[in-house]
């Protein structure tokens, strides 16, 4: 099947509907005193809300798109019978959520034979919906989005993030120290999905991060690309993936600066 065989607008609306419902669940529990379990390190947290959100998303996808595959951050895995697979981060920005910092989202992307075709990121902390469908543009609460017009890296506000393991963070800290004098400033929002939506909206001029997962970026990369940004993912020698998104005018300069 090719993207022209599917209604990407319909897939976008499914992602929007489900992301909003999961986001409402997350927002409704934001003031609970949650216990966090550790994943890859003591600081890599997962909560019952992450799991509840993923369970809701998986059940709604099973109802609305029964033959499709699913890959979720918290363990959901279903092989596709249709060529379509949904890539789900049920709560991106878990640490922010735990600390009551207003930057956490639900990210739901749809891929057809591995190619992104639709996606939605619901900022559950602010009730803002970002979405995109292949060839149909990117939107924020239904209004078209376009990325920044920045023309020089030294004027760029660049988002990034860091891993959870101390040795990884030491290396990432050195890289961001090298980048800092060459850009306007750095922002560390704590949600890759919201970083990518910020690039799409022009609230960031660029974003890069090593070590994020497909579920962190599946929807946000398409949203950024449909808003006019260039996007790039490469697996590096250490096995970690580098993700970059920026407007065409500074993309090559940012990529060269972070590689
Ligand atoms: C988060 C990413 C963020 C990264 C954090 C964390 P999570 O995802 O969205 O970009 O810097 O370390 O991985 O764990 O909140 O779903």
C-alpha cells in the first residue's frame, strides 16, 4: 500500500481524537501524589498514569483501527495486518508531570510501511492540539503552522534534551557547552514531542537530541516537516540515534554543529 491508498486526513483525525481523550485522562490526574517506578535508571520514571494512558490509547485504536499495529513506550506491541502501525508515547514529559511542570503531552503517530503519514501531539498541560497529515500541512488547534524564518545559527533558539544515565549526560553536557556560544540560546523543555511541535510553530528555531525513541518523535517529526522544517534521524556509531529538526535556512549549520 502507498500513502495515496490511505486517507491521511482520516488517520490524523483518529490520532487527534484519541490523543485528546488520553490527554484529558492525564490532566485529570495531574494533582495526584503518584508513585514513580524506575526504568533505564533511577531517574527514568514511569507512573500509573503513563500506563493508564497507554491502555486507553491501545483500546481505542483496537476499536477504531482493529487490524493496525501498535508500538507503545510502556510495552504495547501489536503486529500490523494492514501495513499501518501506530507509534505511541502515552505521556511524553513524565518527569515534568511528576514535578508539576507544565510541559507534557500525548504523542500518537501513524506510519504506513514505516513512512509517517499522520500524527497528533496533545499538550495535556495546556490543552493545545498539534497535528499533521502527509501532504496536508501541520496545525495547532486547527490553524496552519509554519516554522521559524531564522536565517543564521547564531540567532537560533535551539531545543535539546539529555538522557538518563550519568555517563551519557556527561558527554551530552560537553556537546551542548560547545554549541552554546554559537546559538542564540538553548531550551530544555523535557518533552521531545513538544520540542518538535515548537519547531513547527516557530517557538523554537531548531531541535536536536540523542537517544530519544521512535515514540518520542513519530508524530512530532511529521508535524515539524509538514510545517516546513527539515528533519533528520541517524543511528550513530554508539548505537544511539540523533534526531534533528530545523528550518532549511539553518538546518545544515545546526546538523554540522551537533554531529
Ligand atoms: C522524554 C523525552 C525528552 C528527553 C527526556 C525523556 P519521556 O521522554 O521526550 O526529550 O529529553 O529525557 O526521554 O521519558 O518523558 O517519555
